[in-house]
C-alpha cells in the first residue's frame, strides 16, 4: 500500500483559491445563545443592531429603548427589541485516514481545500473555528480560531496532517458527541467509507446535538469501477488501510453486486439527509472544489 503525501502549506494557502472563497457565505438558521456578537442570527434578544420587535416596558428595561412615538399614540410605554448576532462554533471533523491518501491525486487534497474554504468563511464572520481530524482516533488540531489570520493557521494545521490509520468515522462521531461542546455546526468531511458500515455512521450522527453539514468526497469510479484503468480479469484488491489484500475475479455478476451495494450506500445517506433536514454537499475529487461548494452556498438561504 503506497500513500500519497498530503498537500503542503503553499498548495493550500493559495491566494487565488482564497480570493474565490469570499464569494460564499456560511449560514445556519439560528446560532445558539451565548458567545461573542458576530454574524450569525440568534433567538436571543438584546443589544444587537437588527430591529426584531416591540414589547411592553417592564421595570428594569433600558429607558433608552422606549419608543416615544408609540407612547404618544397609545399612552403606554413599549421598548424596541433588537436581534443579536453571535458567534457560531463550527467544528470541522476531517477524515485523515489512510484511504484518503490513496489514489493519484489523493482525496485528501480536495477534502482539505473544502475545510479551508469553509473555515475561512466562518472565521471571517467571527465564528469560532475548531479543527479535529480522525483516522483510528480523534486528534484536536485547532480550537476557537477566528478573525484575521485564521485561514493561515488552518492551512498550516492541515499541512501538518499525516495519514492517521484506518477509518473509524462512527467512533469519531460518537467521541465528538460525548464531549460537552457548545452547540453549533459540525462539518464532517469524508468519503464516508467506514469499516463498520454506513448504518453505524448514520446512527452515530443521530447522537450529535449540533446542526450538521456533510461534505462527501466522491469519484465517478466509486459507482462504476470499470472506469479504473485495467479493471478486468483477476487481481488483488487492497482494502486501502492495511497490508491485507483480497484476490477477486471481475465478472458481470460481481459488478452488478458491487453497483447495487454502492447504490444502497448512497441511497441511505440521501435518505438520512432528507429525513433529518440537514445539508449534504458531494464533492467530485477531480473537480473544482470552490465551484462545487458555491453551487450550494452562494446565494443560498440558511443551512437547515
């Protein structure tokens, strides 16, 4: 098993790439109460600048918030209530398992580009960016990064990432769920090929008390392996994360069974996303990452 090197800092921290990131926005319906004032709308009412509503004056309200025009008309005091904007904790969970460093080019490059793009957007909005990676264990990389210079710090942390063992996505999600983190947005970037099966992954996702954005790295050959060079006859197939191999003979029946299994894998992810009302972005690892993210994020409404 030969792993490709991950992208270096210069490849990730590309000025042209980052300039295109500014065309996108990252929103969810409502950030959780608590935290710095920032770009995300919350259900909290207080010192923000966006007018939300009127309410009857009660003792202790700020007298400066009284609307005197209403008082003159109704002879009753009402105060203006404003909508706060607060920081949104964004937790990036990056698949850095061995399988992401296979192929040429490896999927880890577009995966890291997706993380960097979304992290740069969140940090520019003064949201709190947290970066974790996983293979067979979860490793924290950055905590509560925001504002100017955040994109550089994220790119530097990504460039230092080494292959991290076999894929244990369901275990990584369960570990993240067990940590008492302020509720926010969790962005999972992976191919979602987990040793325990997609069912375990989806059950683990149900334990996350966060809004979720799924970024799935795919290739056309995932659905149709005949697109791979020399995919015929008898040969050994490595599992991508160990030194073991399985000898197979490519037959029409085997291809039909594989396509059916991959179709079921994809359908289960789609059904989960639809049922939970979350967001899934599939990134073709051979395509332009910014274009594919922008198709969902530019001009879109809030993420569910």
